[in-house]
């Protein structure tokens, strides 16, 4: 049997971080088993579902590399099929029409609450003759659920879980206006799409008990369920925006994370492979099994994600990183766009830059000095180094460097050291002010590397600007 998994988000907002992990687990399990990963957009809530949210979901999944193996299914477009199944259940006597008014349902719940019973539908119309129906009332369709015994789910993560059927009720599968409910739509879609494994958050575990009754009523195979624990914040509370429950786009655009780093981090939120922390996509596909997901909630840790992202930055291709940060660098440098020559400079300097950054934001900020014509800003500590530089230092440096016929790291190193010796200064007393005038910062890649990347003309221009 070919494994078929699915990710089924509702397009009522962005692709949040918990949804991204669910998609990742479904994608990985499908790849691990040689199966298929499908995408279904559950857009039946027409008031809240928007085209912009759909695009945000597609965009987020594409950025993470979690592409589906077939074209996405849109649930709303299948509403006639859902209603058809409801009619089949009615015809088979496995569902019935319910004419209870909202007021009757409220009274039913209040009575159950007062008597200390579960607040559920009491089956008023389960065996009642439809001829007794009140005039002018559009009935809902309810599933005739089992009333005895237990529902047992052999969950790949939670293990065997069960609930007594008497705790459940005959839930609505078709509303009075003929539209299907979530419970009906999900089961019909999963069956028709051939889904064999439903991997989702454990907040859906109670739905599984109810959905199994619908599978059984239709005589359909019940998929294998795996309900994964939700992600909590560092304080153990339910993940919220203050913890990091943001859209995937925020991790990309506002925080500067790489998709492979975010995937790696989300993979490790609830699943592990020994002491391995940095796990490539190939390793993840080989190693991942949903049965190895833990039962306990995981805690989101920005520091760990950031450190992991730094590792991936250092491993990333230099040209790719320049492409990633070009727009940010241009904005910081106050220019419209990075041209080909500036791009080449950034590529040449990237090896040293990426060793010192943990996010693309930091990388862009530390790179901007390479593409400005001269120094456009100097931070406070760098200005202090410039102000306290020995008299005549910058003139000596400029004269010595200008005399070089070959602009190599070996030669500029020798020139700067010679200047330090001539002025009877330790190398640090020369290199630190030199870094300040070349980069506008007190921190940068190695100063001789910076000089080679900037080139002779730009290096001398910046030094002479401070030769006053």
C-alpha cells in the first residue's frame, strides 16, 4: 500500500509555525515511505477564507520546499460531493433529519449541565417519524453514531486511545442550508484523496473518535492516525505571538532565517535522532518516522533556532546568500539596488562576513559597508577609535599603501605592519582605527581581508577621508 499523507490548512490567515511543522512531518513521512504528500485547502468558511491567505500558504510551503505531489484540492469546490455522501447515509438509515430549533438545543445543553451530564445532543429526532416535523423548519442531517461500546484509535504517537460511545453524540454532518460541516467534509475528502495516514495536531484527537464513526458508517477504510503534540512557548504556555506563533513569512522576511534551518529546527521540535542537532534534508527523509514523535509538548526556543540558523549560514553558498540579502543591503546603504560590480564585491567578502552572522538581517547589516562609496556612517565605538588614533596614522597608512604595486593580502599586511613599526605602535593600535575608517564599525571580518575585498582605490579613499 502506498502511503498518502496530506496537509489541510484553513486559509483564514498566514501559514503559522505549528502548521509548518505539521506540513513538514507529513511531507517527510511521505518521502520516507516512498509515498505521496497532498495539499488540501479547507476553504469552507467563506467569510474568513481569502485568496491572500491561500497565496500565503502556497508561498510559505514553497519557501520551505514542502511541495505537494499533486495539484491542491479545494474543499469548498467539493461541497456537492459532501452532500451526496450525507444523502447516501440518509438513504441507508445511518443518518437522520433533525428538526430541533436553536432554542431547543440550548435548553438541552442547559438541562445536561444542571444534571451534571455531558452537554450533547440527546437524540430527540434519532428514531422519531419525520411526519412529526414542524412546518417551515429546514432540518439538519445528523450521523446516527454508535451508542454502546468504545471507539478505539491506535494512534502512531499517542498509542491506543479510547472513549465510550455514550460520551459522543449524533453530530451534524449537513446544515439546514445544505452545506456540509467540517466533520463530514474532512472524512469524505480524506477518503476520496486516498489518504492513508492522517498526521495532525493532538487538538484534533477528539475529532478522530467522531470521524471514525463516519468512516465505519460508509464502510470505508479508516486511515492511520498520528496526533502530534502542540508547540508551547519557552514558559510552557500555549504558543502565542509573543512566543513565536507568527507566520512563516515573518521568519523569512522580518527575522532573516533560512528555510533549511527552520525545517531542521521544526523537525527537532518533538522528534529526534540521538544527539544529532544539524540534520540535512536527506538525513531527515532517511531517519524520520512519525512513530518516533514524542507525546509531550515541545517548547519553542528562539535562541536555539538562531544558533542553528548561524550554522546553516556558514554552510550556505556565498552567491545564494548575496542574492538573499541584496535588497536589504541596498536599503541599508541607501541605494536603489545592488549592481553587478557591488554584487561581486559582496560575494568576495561573504566568506568572512557569514562567519560572524546568525541571521540574514545581521548579515545584511554587516555587509552594507562594502557597497557604499566611502563611509556613510560610523558607530559610536568606531568613532571613538578614530578620535583616539595616533596623530599622523592615517596619512602614513595611505602613503604606505598607495606605494604598493600589487594589491595582495600579503602586501597590505606587510604595509600596515611596517607603518605600525615606523610609528612605534603595536599592530592593534593601528588595525583597530583602520577597521573603523574602512567599515564604520569596531567589528568586521579580518582587516586585511576587508582591504582586499574593497580594493585599493576604495581603501585609500576611506583612509584619506579621515586624514585630517
